[in-house]
């Protein structure tokens, strides 16, 4: 597996996330524009959210990730960013948000803490708000890592029960990461917390 610093260097100039842009399009009429970026890494998606007009709480347990996220933002951007060094799987709660992003970070949650973290995500979403992120599938090359979390499509559907599924997409392809051959099995997800009126009708 790659080191975090190598990951930050490799992704620092990455283009804006199409998946995140698609999610943003589904909450353009949601206010307040408060977002959380769980496992912000090099800060690309936090910056992408800020450019779209969102106030962002960026969380990562690696101080280097938070330092890079802060540096990526200009002085005018900085007022839209709150950056926090924290292990997200041990947070007692997340702030109420209309968008929660977890790009390639949820798989690094310990399996024993995953359900707790997911419940925090669901509870923090405001009605009409969306979660957007990735899960790693069971055929991922790193699936033998017992400290990481992996899900099947059926698992993700179960986790999405009671939420409106906007996108659920499974991909699998070989990749070379830091000279390591990896079967990259990923599930992309966008789900929306339904408004109470809709929930009553369900």
C-alpha cells in the first residue's frame, strides 16, 4: 500500500472530481451551504467545494493533509474553510450539513467503527442533503487488510436504506499504484436524506 505522503504528492494536482460535481448539482437549492469533507487528503475536494460556494469543515487525522488543505486555499478562500486534525472514526458527532463528502476515505475506517461512523454521517445530513463518496468492493486487492472496511453492492444498498439513491456505480479495473499492481474495485455513491414529508409518505 502507498504512504500518505506519496498519495498527497500524486493527487495534489488532480482535476476536480466529476462525482463531487454531480453531487453538488443535486444540492444547488439547499441552504445553508455547509459541507464536511471526511479524510480531506491533499485538499482538492475541499477547495472544489469552496469554489462552488460552500463553507467546508475539512477533517483528516494526518497533520500533513490539513496543512496541504490550508495551503491550497487563498486568503479569500480561507474564510470558507475550517480544517481539523482528527480521526473521523472517533468523532462524537458531525455538524449538521447539506453535503458530506468522503472520497476514498471510508475504506480506511476500521471495520469495528464503520457502522458508528456511518450513523454519524446519516444523522448529520440535513433533509435534502447528500452524501457522496466511495466504498471499496470485496474484490479490491487490499481486501485482506483487516484494519480496513470493504463492502459488497448488497452491503451498500443496505447502508442506503431509507435514503434516496441518486447514484450507485460499481467499477473494477487494474491499476499501478507506486509500482504495485492493484485490482481497484470501487463503489461510487450519492444518496440523499429525504425530507420528512417524503419520509411520511414512504
